[in-house]
C-alpha cells in the first residue's frame, strides 16, 4: 500500500470540501469559536483584519505562532493563515505549525516584488489572489491549489470583488469560444502557460476551486458573489468589524448556501445591527489599493 | 428512482458527476419538500459542522434523520460518514449527527491537511484493481456495532487497523472521497446494491 501526502489531488481536493462555504478572518480563539459555531467552513488566523491593517499602516507580516496555535486548539474546522507574497520562510513556518491552508496574500506587505513562492515545494496547499485569469493561471502554474478573486480587502466595498469575478469569468467564457489555434495568442496576451489556457478553454472553468474575497460585508454581498460564479466566499473585516458578529456570521453562511433564494437572504438580513462602516474604493488612492500587489 | 445529493455545503458537483456517470440523474436537495420526495440520498464531503448547522437552521435535520431511520438508502463520504455515525469523537460541543450507522467515528483522525493522503485500498465487493482513495482531513471508524459490515480498512498512524468503508443495511459510508478520483465503483455499488433496499414511499 503506497501512501502519498501533498499530491495535487489531495491539495485541490481539500478546497473542493470548502465549496459553498464561508471562510472567516479571525484574530483570536474567541472569534474562531464564534465563526465555527456560526457554520464557517474554515477560519483564517491573522493578527489584524484588513480594515485595521489599512487604518494602522506599517508593515503587515505573518501572525505570531502562539496565536495560530491557540486558534488551532480552539476549533475543529480547518485553520488557514497568511504569508507575505514571496516569503517562503513564513510559509515554511506555517507548514511546520500544521496550518491547513496558506494564503499567499496581498493583504500583507509583500516580501518579494518579482517572485511568488514556489508552492510545489510544500505539502500544505496554497490559496492565492487574482484580479484576472492570467494572474490566476500564473499562480496555479506556481502550485496554487485554490484561487480567490482579490476584491479590495478591508473596505466593505464590494465593487472590486465584482470587477475581478466578472473579469475572470468573462475571460474564461471568451477562451471557450476560441479556435484551438487562437489559444496560443491568448496565452501570450494573458502571460499564462499555454497548457493551462488550453485546459481552461476545454473545461470552461479553472482547474481549481475559486472563492471570492475583498469587500464582502453583508449576506447579500456573499450571495452576489455566488451568483457571479464563486465557489464560496472569504469574509475578512466584514464580520468582526460589524455590530453583531455572531448573527452576521450565521446570516452570511445562510446566504451563501441559499444565494438563489431572495426570501432566505431577506430573512437572514434582518436585525443584524450595524454593518462595518467601510470605505469606498474610489476614495483610496491607487498606490494604497492592495489588489495591485501581486504580479 | 430519485437520488438526491444533500446540497447545503461541500463537493456536491463531484457527486453529481459521479452519479451521472452511473446513469443516474441526481437532484440537489436542501428543502423539506425536496427531501420528502427522494428515494435515496448522498451526503457529500465538506465540513460536517457546517452541514449539520445548515440542516438544523433550515429545518431539515429531523426530517433527514427520520427518513434514514425509516430506511432511506443513504451514502456519505468523509463529512457524510461523520453525519451518518451514531457516535462521534472529537466533535464540537453540541454537534449532532443524523445517525443510521452503529459506528463511532473520530473526526480528523488522520491529522491535519498536511497529513491528508492518497492510498490504494481493496474492497472485495468492488473487485480489482485496488481503488486509489483520497483521504482529506478524513475521519476513521473507531469501533463498529454487531450489524455493521466493514468493507475496507487501512493501517493508521496509531498502528491499528481502522475501518474506512462500512455498510449497515441501507447505509453506506466511506472516510475517503471517491468522487474526486473518477473511479465510480462506490457510487455504482450504492446504486446497484444498497438502493435495492429502498422501501417504496407512500
């Protein structure tokens, strides 16, 4: 009997198990428990939610291992954690801590402005952000086992999440209508490997699970992203920066499952208290937009 | 025969595809009226806590439990196995299961995601070759009651053999996720052998 860990199927398969679910950002064990009780499929352990990173500035790094350990001990659902783009030592540390998924994330300050982590070198799977199909396929080529559309983290403004999901979906649909001999140019233009471009053109979808992230603050935001083709959603600041996190978390879980049933979403949206205040992406000068990190 | 896939959370699409390849036209079920009209049910892989939470929130938990007790043929993979177990170790406080299988399962028994693995397993009822099984944060069966047939076991990190595929009457469960590999023999077995026990609904 030959047992193998860290295969593509095992890494990508893990993301398949998260589909239709909500992954929530948490900064301590109490929040992780609230997320689990509300029906989150996984939690993302980090030191500051994106809204605070944005407000406080400074360099944002991988979380303290002690904090990650405490969250791991508090919940039975998968625990994810973020490493800086290109910071493969942070990723090695997270793998040694036994986190279930690593997010190589633009929400943290990048460590490398040219190279991403070579994710094939790891047993633990990675999720990476993307704003378009070419970026998604470059990450998959580097070994990412899951993609999330970036949106604009820490804003509570859904507009960029919509832009990125529509962009990726539109580019996939365009590929499916092309002749095979046109895919070479498409690959060149997207700066993506031809083999992956061809695979997407044939399947009509990415070869990995794609979630949506960055600006989701309400149950209806979550449902909107599901309609646009997301397999599930990440909610960062939107839950624990709101007035009643436990209720809002449970409401977003319901809306993600029943995204095509407006009555359920209407009921889920009642009496949730204040949503996060948020900040309009239009008011954020371009150099401070996190989605532009990653190459 | 109407085969439903419980469509609350998890790898629903993969089970759909596996069932379609077996010549079945499955339907997604998540509302009471949908669950009342099916002749068999598949519970997908996913997060058992999330699926149980959603089933309770949307008022289908007791209905599914009642239908399983009344003999509805049901197959669960991974999280689905946990939800079909009468007893769960390492559950969260208050975690409920539908039950139906007189087994005790241990959640995340093989470890965390870095310990998730593929392995060849042999199931006599499915013939040869061995099945390539994908275990993702998978549970194992800690012990089984007298009426439970063990279809496959693996030698686990604790040095003991643990059941990873079990059947009791019209209930079938696997720790692993055959829907991820394109090998549909488990689904075929479920449709051809287990669903034979379906009782006509009124």
